[in-house]
C-alpha cells in the first residue's frame, strides 16, 4: 500500500517550491563562495565532444558530474557578441524548459515596441455638466496598463523594488515591502481634480478598463488598472511577549476591505505559521496562526479580486481626502455601463504620468515580476488596436524576427515562462541577449538584469567571489514533486545573461539543467542546485 499522506505532502511542498523558485531561483542564502567539493563517486561524463570538457573550467565539469545530475541534461552556450565566436557550447539548439529566463523575450519585445522612454498617461475625464465647482455627472478614470500607477515611484522618478518582492510573500520567507505609498498615483489624480476647481461630483466615479480584456490563460492575469500589483499587503509583527496578540498592519487601506488577525505570539524558536483566509469576494481577510517572539515581521498577501471596483473606491476616498465630495456610495459597484463611447470633447481634469518603460523592465527582470511580464503581452496587443491579449504574440514574433532571434527555437504560451509547454534553446536566448548589445540601450538592458552578489534575485549569491558584480543574469526554474521516490523533481534551473570579461567586453551566456533530482523532498536541495548554476556563471566569468 502506498503513502497517500506523504505523497500529498510532497505535492504540496513541490507546489510551494515551484511557486517560489519558478523565478526566485538563485536567491538562496548559501551564496556561491567556494567551489563545491567533487563528488566522491562522480557520474560518467555523458556528453562526449558535445561539451568539450577539456576546455571547460574543471570546477564546472565537477558540478555537472554530481550525482543529482546523473540523469539530467545540461545546456551551455557562451559567445563573444562582437564577432559571434562560440567559446563554449553544449546542445545549443536543443529545447530546454526555460522557467523565467523566458521573460527575456516578452520584456525585450515590449520594451522595443513601446520604446525606452514610453510613459503611461492615465487620465481622468469629467463627463457631464460643469457648474462652477460642481460636476453633475461622472469622473472617468481611463486605465492605461500602468504596472504600478505611482505605487513604486521614488522621488527621482525611478521604480523601487526589493530583492525579494512582495508578490512572492506567500511562497518564500523574507519578502519585503518598498516604502512608497501604493496609492500615490491615485492620490495625485485626486489632487489634480481638486486643482481643476471641482469640489463636488453629483454622480459617480467610474474606472474605464476597456484597454484590453483580461486573459485568464495568462496567470497572474493582467488587468488595465493595477494598484499594488492587485494585492493587499499584510504585515505581522510579534507581540511583546509569548501569549500576546501579534501586531498587524496592512495596505492599501481601501473600503470595503477589512482585515483582522487572531495570530498569537509564541516563544522564541517556536514555529511561525500564519494562514490567510479571504471571504466575501476577498474583502474580508483573516490572519490566524502563530509567530515566534524572535521572528522578523512576516509579510503575506491577499488578492484584490475586482481591481476596477477597488480602484473606483480608492479614487473616491482619495478625492475625499483632497476635498472633493462624491455623492455616490464609495463602496458601490463600478458602473461601467455608463461609460461614453469616446472622450472627444470631454475635459481632462487629471492625468498621472508614469516613469519610462525601461524602469518597468528593470522591475520585471530584477525581481522576476510575473504580472508585469504577462502584462507586456497585452500591451503589445494594444499597439495593434486589439483588445485581446493573445494578439500580442504576433507582435512579439515580428520583433524577434527583426532582432535576429530564430523564434522557431522558442515556444511560449505566456510572458512569465510559467506555462508547462514553454521551451527555448540556449541559442535563442543568447541571440536575444546579443541583440541588445547592438543597440544604444545595451547598458540599460544589461543593468536591468539581476547582478551576481549585488541585487535582485542574485543578491545573495557569490557575495565574496571574484565574479561578484560581473555577472548580469536572468534566472529561471521549474520544480515539481516526485511522490514515487519521496523527493523533488527539478524540471529546470537556468540562467542567461552577460559576463563582464573586462575592457568593455560582455560575453553572452546561457547555462541550464533539465531533469535533475534532489536527494530528498527538502526545498533546500533545490536551492543547492540553483546555487550550482550561480557558480557555473561565476566560473565562466572568471575563466580566461
């Protein structure tokens, strides 16, 4: 008889690891500080001349021969973009599961389609009759697909991020918040409405989300209006002593969302285990469980299930703070049926202008922002006049053709690299990276990637090794469960980017492994494999 409880536990653990590692692959605390000791019983080298191990740094071949890779497939490619010379090559045109390295394609396509300096301008129109300070009619906020709507914008106009983003808070410990107000853009719009002279709206506030239709094939699903990544942040801090109620803070505070907590503080060293339960369409959120007295504040999130209604309420409340009274119930529905066919001739009374798109690309790549990567597919579709996100893929295909990427060597069903059918060859990814080296934005793109030992999802790797700060890489992973053998199955761990070889030379590279196995079902074993990929990248950079 089998072990259904154990098997279920492995599946749950694998699901959690997959969610956390699909993009957070190399954010391990182990760090790439020294070469791992060779396995006492190395696996035979299976690649013949394909890998040319005599030319590879022996530290790299020692990693590839470890027992956990006995049945795995390695891919490797390193080139000099200046002349296209191949320095290392191992199955460069074989399909590999890309994980989040696939983001290199849609982020590049969106960046070049919209333009480096493209800014999202989100307007508010007055629809109705104006009599002095009173508008008899509606204020319509026309959503433009702005990923942060001011919620991450620093005073200098750059977009803020943390190395472990709040969008991963439910899957990975250590996620933190940026200090910026997630309602900053909404507040700015409200102040502009007041500055236009309107102090009373005898009507409603409506969010116009007709820019594109949400496509549930893309998960997480982009929406034209996005506030705080469509999430409620929930931060629990231990009480003063064991037995005391934990302290709770949450944001953004918008009606009718209500948050309560029964989390108790337990003795130092005891388990921290917090569960988030949402009811009433996600508007009633309860936190329960325990937090250790010596634990750091723990972040969790709950989804905003109706971004349009949420945004409508947020703007009505912001208008009230700015001194504008709206007669409609702030907690009512979003009456989209009242929207006009067009806004020709309607006065624009407010507009929020975003940072340039290259700042959003930096956010997406540094923290592997799933929603932002999927959003790019929809934004590319909009440039054709379409409201269907799927129409963004032909735009991406056309860009890849112009960029010199053999798109037959990539298969994508989303923008994040999370679909089980997604595939890409090392050559296609390296071609994408090489394209940027030929553009005026080469440095911007390179520095938008996580930097080894410095920031983003490579911040905790290789902090003391010679390659620190000299590898710019997008990471990816796909992890599942192996109930048969009571372990985790690693579909893929990958990294692709640039190696700073000095003198202005930046080699393009890809390293990845498909089909590795962990010795146990402990997620730490997966982080060890991820760290091996960071080491390989470091050794490629260090090698002559």
